[in-house]
C-alpha cells in the first residue's frame, strides 16, 4: 500500500503541476536535510523522527529543491505528520533566516488546534488563522501548506492522501515574505515536556490547482491500481 500511496502522489503532481522535491525516507537516511536545534533526527522503517534529546527546545530539518533552498517563491508542501508527544509540530515555508518572517502550519495536539502563523524567530509570532481537528496524540494527518504570491493556505485531513479535500481549512493574505527561502519540518516542546513527531512522504510542487483536487484523486487511484496489477 505504501508503493500505491506514493504512486498516487506522484501521478497527481505530474498531471497538474511540477514536482520540485520529494523524499519518502525509504533510503533510510536524511541526507541533504540541514538539521537545526537541540534535537535527535532518525529515519526508522522509512519514517522521519524528530525528537527531544533533552527535555526542552525545538528541532528543525530544512531543505529545498536547489542546494537546500527553493527555486521559486510559489510552492505547495505535502506531507504526513504524527505527533507522538510534545507541544507542537508542523511544516514551514519561505524560511529565510531567524530575523525574517516565514510561514508555518502548526499542530497543537493537546488542544486539537492547527494554526497558520507568520513567524520571526527573533521577534513575534502572529496567528493568521486557526482550525480545529480531533485532539490527542498518535493521530496521523496529511497536511498541505501552499504559498502563492500573497496567499498562504493550508489543508489538514486524515485517512489516505487521495482523501484530500477541495476546500482550504486555513487561509490568509500576507506579503511579509515573498522570497522563496527554504521549507522545513519541525517539532518541539517546552519546560519539562519531552517531544517527538514523525514525518513522511514529503512532496513539494508548484501550487496545486484548486478545482482539480476533488475530481482527480479517484481517477488517479484507479490508474495506480491498474499499474499495481
């Protein structure tokens, strides 16, 4: 089923947009990712774990399609996230350094809240939108964070990748950061809270066309089933 899931992802992106970056961690390592923060980083059975080595802080794993940076400022990040423990985890776009704005999709599992944030590491964090999901830990979610011009949008869903909804769950208009920057995966905890999150099936593409999502997953899955047979 893992092969089928990845095939569906790739068929969708190849049909309607250009794939810029992909990593399903099936090679057993995170080569090419830049690690940042006091964390442990391990690939175990094809999944990427970012976890605490002490009892506080945050870990990031940063990447892009050209030497760790993105070649375009308009892109769409798709991946799966499961928070095992801790206070937050998510994915970020247009990261250009600690003193500049970037955008984050943030899971807060203890409240069942997902936030769309504009963040500056050396300054404030601005919540631009929020969305409620089932609270708790050990829930696996698919997420998409898309930046296109001044539009910052995100979707969150459970199940399989072909269940992607057509509507955006979080939206904001913001022009604080238009440079491509890099994207990153992150997990964290504060105080004496240990933290660990699992990431998988990362696909970064040019922005996905809104109208095509709902009508294409079923046909793509049928094509994938045919190829698998």
